[in-house]
C-alpha cells in the first residue's frame, strides 16, 4: 500500500483550506485520519470524496444537517443510506412544487383582482370564518392566528363579534395559505403581504417567489454534483462480499 495523502493534498483535491480540512475532521464530517510514525495525518482518497460530498450536501440542506447526514451515511446499510439521500431529493422536489403552486395561486388571485371592479363586492361574496377555513382546508384557529399576526384582517359584525371575510380578505387568506404551503415562515409571509399593498407589490411578490425557485434549483444542482462522491461514501461502509 502506498503512502497516504497529506492534509495539503486533501485540501487541494477537495477545494477546502488546510484548516477547514482539520476543522471538518474534528466535526466528524470525515473519519479521523490515521497518524504516521512521525505524527503527521495520513488520509485516503475516500476522505477527499467525503469532503466533496459534504460540500454538495451542505449546499442542498445546510451545513448542520449535512454533517448529520454524512455521519449517518458512513455507517448505515446501503439501502438505508440510499433512502436518506433519496429523501433529500424528494424534499427539494416538494419545495419546488409548493413554490410553483404559490406562483400559480398568486397569478390566479391577481387575475381575480383585475377582473373584479371596486364595487363588485356583494353580501353573498362574504364568508364566515368556518366557511373560509373549510374552503382553504384550514382550522379556524389558523385564521385567527393569521389575524393576530396581521396577515388577514376580517370584518367584524354583530354584537357577538362574529368574523365576516369579504373578497379582499378572502384573497389575502388564499395568498397566505399558498405561501405557508410553500414553506414561508410568518415573517416572510408578512413581507409578501406588505408588498401587495405597495405600488408594484405583485411584481415584488413574483420576484420573491422567483428567487425561492432559483434557490431550490441551486440546491438541487449541488446535490446532483455530489452524487458520485456520496455513492462512494455510502458504499465504503459495505464489507467484503459474502462467500459461500
């Protein structure tokens, strides 16, 4: 067996600095290097592949989850490791589908807004909180929470303070529902909703959704680039074939 790779060799081949290689070894991203008689670290090509796999995973799911996944992939049976990687692909595809649905919802709502005149609201167009929750497949408590957060503002009528949602509130609730389904947190949804009330708001909202789709695409490409290196990490855990 030939000599192992030095830290500087691993850094050069993986695209990380020497210090980053040492830090990632300490964090468990790669297995501990062996030590030569003179105390220097000695690595293998698998260490380089693990670092490149980490780069792709970190681009797809973030550094913290990438570290956890790599530690799992190095020891899990191949079937389980492959399933874990497949789950990341599925998650990214789901996020993309949800963002696309949010775009479609926004386009539909913008179309309704353009088609409806300022005086088109009629008494029959309004909904109670139960009716709106049912139409959006939500709990009524969710609509109340959105109201508390200033995302959807209903009208209130009767001495019992029953909620009544007019066309504007219904449209707002549909946008909020679409954005929440696309993975936006409340602060981000508030940013979108605020943009709808500013001049050029819908265009800004489209840009926000477009940036999200671009980000998902970049994460997907990072995961694809890591493919061969991830496969090497996964199969490295296999023992020698069973003999008969």
